[in-house]
């Protein structure tokens, strides 16, 4: 993605302890409107003086039209102020922010952050709370799971910018040929995939009822969450209690194991093979496929034209209700060390304006404000919006990154795919989770 105008300044990557952020954000130097980057003069924001602001967005994230609109709109509404966009790479972004956020001369005023990374910074006061303007940003129309990801101890710091969930692509023609109704519940989906796997209506080599590899935990988490399960729940005293051994979680794990065993021929595919799953679908070797909405473009166009492909959100446990899937994406925040707090709020408010949100949707992302999700286009739009609206995230704690890096989610589903005892797997991983999350 090209940079806006010529106002791009690369920033060196470095790492510091999180305590440094906490110290800097709660230190003696208050954030004001006239930091080193500021300029004298009146501004469109009430009572704020003009300043030069910087916003960081991530590479291959927000499209250029949206960024151009943001700069032009901010500068036209705030005479004398400027907004510089800097594009940052995903690798190393946490370390870069740990270095930059505490320093008012280096920090961006506004920044994009991955939703599972947000708690690293919300938990130490690195972002400014935005509850006072949350209604202006969308209020109850904001994606609930995204708001939760950007909140800490009851305060909202980083509302959702955009999100994406996995949806279910299915071979409508194969279901019709096999006499199988389109599933309306998650149990019906399991049964349909298992039956398709047995029938293989077109006698395809390597055919699978559902493509469901253990290397794709974000799909399989749909089974854990839809049946009412959790990885872990935070207690009133702040400690985390693992939940994989709960009745609800065990029901979801057992249902997934049955489907992996009887309905999927690719349960132990590698992560690299997962990326090529739409090709298998296009080759006629997959009945049901869980993938992001972007996979729409990777499925053979002729199959769409011939009406062979259907799309749905993962169904819930009752007919007509959606399931609960993981949603990835980004949140957006104001740095607590920014010397331009009022103007940064102006930028944030523009990010949640209809024009900007609809430009996000034009790229296929569900915008953080669901009121503007109608701008999504294509056959996946309705299912994608529904999936995100009812989505869920993994435990909202910086320690989840440790669990994720240790590959615990992949370990769970791989052991289940190999036929290990579900209760034993749950007990083992519960112990590991509590050790990591409460460290």
C-alpha cells in the first residue's frame, strides 16, 4: 500500500518492558494540546489549538481511498492542523509500540492495533479511555466482541475498527443431489458433512464432507463457543479459571471430534495446506468449507455462476440462530501520551463516520460500526455480517499471547483429531492455561 502524500517517517523498532509504558503513561508529564509537535493557532476542535498529528495504520489493512478521505476531511475541518499517515508492518508492531507509546515526541496520536494485541496496552494505561465519546463512535452499534477486546476493567480504550469471521461455503448442488437439506443448526451441519463424506456423490478422489483441519483452530473454536464453551473465564479476584472441562465445552469438543473423525479426510493437514483449501473446494473435493469472506474470490467463478455454491454463517444450536465464531481484525486507539488529545478525538470520530466505515466495507471487512455493514457486497456479505455480529474473542488478557505462541489451541484440536480422550485433553490443557494466564 502506498503512503499518503510524502509525509511518511519510518520509526525504528525496539523493545521495552511494559512497566515502562505504565510509568510513562502515569508519569508527571500530563498530555496536553501543545506538545512538541504542536503549532499555534485556532482549530476546528473546540478549544484545541492547531497541531501536526500522526496516525499509524497497518500494512495491507485500510485502503488508500479511506486514508486519503481521512486526511482531507480532518484537515478541512481543523484549519491549520495536519494529519500524517504512517504505514507500519505487522511483524514487530508490539515492540515498536512499546518503544514509541511512552514518549510524547515519538508516539502516534492515533493508532491501529490488532484486536488480540490490544490488551497488551489497554492493561497498562497506554491508551486514552474513550467512553465519553463512545456514543459518537457508534455506541451499541459497535461490534460487541470488538468493544470487549478494546476494553479493560470496565473502560473502553480501543473500539473496533473492522472485523472478519469465518463463514461456511457449501456445495448446494451436492446437497441437492444427495437429498440433504441445507443445515439450519450446527448439529445438522455435522450430520450433513458426515453423510456427504460417506456418499461422495460425484465419486471424487480425495473428497471430504467438510474441510476441517486441526491446524485451523479459529474454525474449530466455533464448535467450542457455539455449544457454550470457553477457554477460560476471569474471576472477580482477577484470576483466570480454565473452562475446557466444563459440560458446555466438553459437548463442543466431542461434537468437533465426531466431525473430525467421520466427516473430514483432512483433519491433520498443515497450516500451509489450509491456505489452499479454496482450491480443493473449486476442484470438487469439498462439501463444506469454513473460510474468511475473502475466499469468495478464490472459488471458481463458474461454480458461482452455475449456482453450485451456497454461503451461511455457522449455524447455532437452535434453528434460525447463528453460531458463535472467532473474529479477527483491528481496533483503533488514542495514545495516552499524545499531546493532542482533543484533536486525536476528532480523528477517531472521523474514522467512525459513515464515509470512512463504508470504505472499510468496500474491502470486504465488516466495519466496526454495524450500521454501515450494508456497504458490504457480494454473496458472502449477509453471512459475514451475521457471523461478526455474533462473534467472540479468546480471553482478553496479554497472557493469551503466551498461550497462543505456545500453540495451545492447535495442541487441543490436534490431540482431539488424533482420537485422544476428550476429557483428558481438556484437563491437561486446562492446567496449562491456568498456569499461563495466572503467571
